[in-house]
C-alpha cells in the first residue's frame, strides 16, 4: 500500500456518484498537503485507497460544477473540488476512501 506521506496532496472522498455518461463524480476535501492547481489535478495521476489495501489509479477527466465555477483560488480557499474520473474500477471508489497524488 502506498504511503500517503510521499504525496503532494491527500484528499478524502466525501461523496461519490455515478456520472450519467460513464465514470464517477468524486467530491474531494483536502486532508493533508497543499492545494493543487486545477492543471495539476487534470494532468495528474492519483491513487485512491480504501484503507484495506485496495488501490485504484485514476486520472481526472474534468471537474463538476455543482457548487459553482471551479478555480485555483476556490480550491485553495475551501480545499474542496469535484472531479470526474472514468478509469478502470473507478466505480468502486466511495465515501471514506483517500485520493493521493499526484504520482
């Protein structure tokens, strides 16, 4: 299992929904590290872990705008962001998982 301490940012999954066109919307809250830029999020590869040893690699495809326009300033201020991911096994990721990265 990957150690969260080696990553620039560690997010907790606080909500997860199936996306109507495939993949999953993950609502993330920054737990440790620094707020990433949207470019780092969109271009990065992350590791989602469930605490029991399950790891799933994911790459955000984009951002959901449920709570308003996504920006670097908003992510830095609130520590929250909603991402859309459609990688293999992403449907397994749920509330309580950690998303660490970028790898």
